[in-house]
C-alpha cells in the first residue's frame, strides 16, 4: 500500500515517528547537558566562540594566513640579501621601512593567536605543541623588531639571534601549507555520513576523557568503513547462530594465489602463444599492442572482428592472465560463453556489445598499466572477476533506464522490486547462461567455495555501476582511501574493485575526444529515444532525455565536473599511475565548452512548432 503513495504522503506518515525521535533525542541531549563538565572532562563552547572557531578554520582565513607567512618568508630573504649587498649606512635606511613591514605582519600573527586563545582557551589551543613554539618565535621576533626600531645600533649578537628567529618562521609556512593541502581535498559536496564524521571529530577535540575518545574513534572507523550494519563476533559456543549468520561468508577463507610482479612479467607472452585461440590476425595484432591501452578504438576493433570484439578480447585476456587454468576450462568453452554474452547485447546506440568490450578493456588498462594488480595484490581470481564483470555489466540492456522501467511498471522493475533493476538483471542472466549450457559454462569446474567467492565479487561489481548509489559509495571510498588504515590489498580490495568497474563504465571523458564524442552522441541518442517514449506514454521525461532541451555540450560539462572528475580523483588516490591521463578531462571539457554555442543553435532549429 505504501509503495503506491506519493512522496508527500509518505513524508506525512513518517513525521509522527520523526517528531517522537526528535523528542527522545532532545531529552537525551538535556540529560547529557545535566552531567557536570568535570565528569565529562570537556569544555562547552558558547555560540560566539563556536562562530569564531568556524571563522578561523575557514578556508579563506587559512589561505590569508598562508599568504602572509609567504610574504614574511620573502621579506626575510630580502633583508638578508640587502644586508649582504648594501653598505651599513644604506642598509640602515632601508631596514627601517622593512622593520615596520615586519612589525605589521607580526602584529597580525599576534592577533591570530589572541583570537585563537579566546575561541578555544589556553589548554585546547596549545594542545598542538607546535603552536607554543610558534608563539615563542613570534613574541621574540616582535621584541627584536621593536628593539631594532628603538635603537638602530643593534649589537652583532642580537642581529644573529634575530636572524635565527626570522628563519624559524619558515617552519610555520611549511606547516600551514600542509594544512592548506588538507583543506583543498575536502569535497564541497558533503554526504550525511561525512558530516557525522566531521561532527564526531570536532566533538573528540573538546573531550579530554580518553575512554570517550576511544569510543568516538570506534564510531568514526565504523562509519568510514561502512560497517554500521555488520554483526559483531558471536560467542563461539553459539554454533547454531554462527552457522546461520555466517552462511553468506562461506567461500571467503580459501587460500589465494597472489600475482607478483615477476609473474606478471612472465605472463607477457609472445604473439605466437595466442594463435591457438583463432583470433583474426589483424585483431590479434591490435590486442597484442593495445590490450592495456586507454586509447584503443573499440569501434575499429568491433568492425575488424565482425561484431565479435568482446569475444576476442576476453579470449586474449584469459590467455594473458592464465585464466583458463584458474577456471579449469578449455578456450572453446570460454569462446562459447562470451559468444552467448555478445548475442545477449541488444543493438542499442550505446548499451551494446561495443560498450561492453570498451568497459572490459578499460578495466584491464586500470589493472595492468595503472598497476592495480600490484597495488591491490590481486590474485588470478580477482583479475578474472574484474574482467568478467566489465564484460557482462550491461548484458541484455533494453536501452532504457531504471527510472523508465519503474515508472512504466515494467516486468523487470516488478521482478527486482524497483531496486537497481538492470544491475540486478545483468549478472542474473549471465550466470543463467552458464548453468543452462554445459558447453558454455565457465564456472562448472570450480570448487564450491571458489565459485561462491567469484560470484559474489562479480555481482558486487556490476551492482556498483548503478548511478543511484554513485555519490554515497564514492564518499565512502574516498574516506577509506584517506584513512590511516587503508588496505587496498586487504579489507578495502573489493570496494576498489567495484570502483574500477564503475569508473570504467563512465570513463569516456578520459579518452580521445573523437571517440568520446562518438560515445556521447550514441548515449544521448539512446536517451532521446527513451524521452520520446516517455512523452508518448505521458510519463515524466527523465533527465537528459528531452531532445528539445538537452544541450549535448552542456550535459557533458556537468557529467565531467560532477561524476567523472570526482570518480577519477578517487582512482588517482590509490592508482597514481593514472595521473598523466587525468588531464584529458580538462582538455575534453575545454572542447565541449567551445561547442556549447553550436548545440544551442542546433536546439533552436529543431524546436517543435
């Protein structure tokens, strides 16, 4: 019944519970405030103090202070240089002006410290011991400047001490620059989870009780690692409960063979080793040279392979990574399987066999050339899972979005309960292909636990391509990559594998503009065909699906800024080898900006009468 109600009705139904929850939360907060401060060992700041803290911590103030420290550093070097180059009389005349400038800068620094002491209090402000040194250097530098202005005949000893303190201020510049780098990495778009983590971090700063700090650290860790709803360890004596709850974890404890760098070098086989796969010579030559290249032309490969580019790519990669041995299958079984997969891809403008080939090949680029195999210590099963997920991730795609399927009450939406409809459908059908035909079953000879692990991993990666979860999942992955206990080879590996497939699915803007533009025209053609259907059925026209209002160039500018750049910034965070390719985003964005006017004119010419 609730599923058929409007959003406003649902919100009105939720309001009483929310009000109750707010009331209970308010009562708990009141009780917390009744606890003596001494018992919590914390200081409660006034609203004015909190506003000052926020102002001091703002990016604008931080940048201003960094700039001032930079000016001060330059001033120091200028004073030293002039002292060496000029005679004493000339230098004394100039030094008066420079000393007044230095005095003004030091007064600003003193004001910064004074405001900080007022906002946080002495104990909290000087919790960072480096600030004690900063204050000492500033005060002594101020003393020497005033002394110099009052009496120009400063002794040599005083001058030496003054110079030492001036140079010590450069350390502050280094520390402030590090602070700025941290600030620049903070996203301007915060998810609720990120806001909660930031709030808990701030709360930790005002609490001195160590046991409470440990509890807050635990909360931050669980939120950052997305473990809020995972069960803790049960008593080992409770065997029945453990059996029920650990069913989904079966198959994860098998010993895995990690691929080392030496083994990767051994896998670079000569071209002759691939002849047995019956791949056309020209296609084989391209794959041999460009199987891990971001700039391979998928349209050319599809044309040369007579529509079997995905089949030949997967045969090549299975041989390259010894995956025939991992799956205990012959090449003909793998060929049969991916021929069936290829047949299942419909002739859509965008979501087609060529797109599948392109995504699988981009996955291999990230695995190989960007060194994810090494960084994530991927075993052969991991590699197989990534490549298979890339190949099947849009199998049977109808050329329509989840929103259309849900709004039109399509059978797929009803089958999968409106939840990641197509992303549920794609792997489901691809596993059915294998188990329905023994001649095409690449999973048949796997041990049960190994099959379970491979199946779970592939499904996870295909589900990660649902754009409905893009922002939240990317925020969690960013927090994990930035975490001190980040483990690309351990607990974070599957999350990174998910991101590799997802990023490959949205990677068109990272490639040559000609290929990128071809993909853009194809995807918008598909969207506009959907928009025409929505218009005919009286359904809401989905975003970018209205051919009369969508500016192709402007659409891509937003796609790059809000989806692709943040995604590959995260990729670059754990795969630094991607850095040279990141600049393609700015280059392609500049080309789209040049085309905005052209597409505006095109839209004006096709407006319905």
